[in-house]
C-alpha cells in the first residue's frame, strides 16, 4: 500500500493511499517520477521495496532518469 511508503505515497498522490498498487505499476511510478523522489529520505524499507520491484519487474534495473 502506498500509505506504508512515504515516497510512493507522494508519487501516487491522486490515488487512494490505502489501496494496494500492483508491483509492476509501482515500479513504473518510481521510474517515471524518480526526479521527484527524495532519495536522502527513503526509509530502509522503501529502498528495499524499490530494489525488490526492480529485481522482479525490471530485470534487476531501475530505469531512473
């Protein structure tokens, strides 16, 4: 759920934060909006989530610009 991950919640501002987002969609949100993610304030849990999403849906890569 986005509510459990501060940066994902910020990226999904126009969605219900209590509604789960499919993993592939969450990775796409991070990748498209990486420039808005405050990397210095990522929680360890959220950093692990991003890594896991990249491993599972991104062939091990986060395509961030």
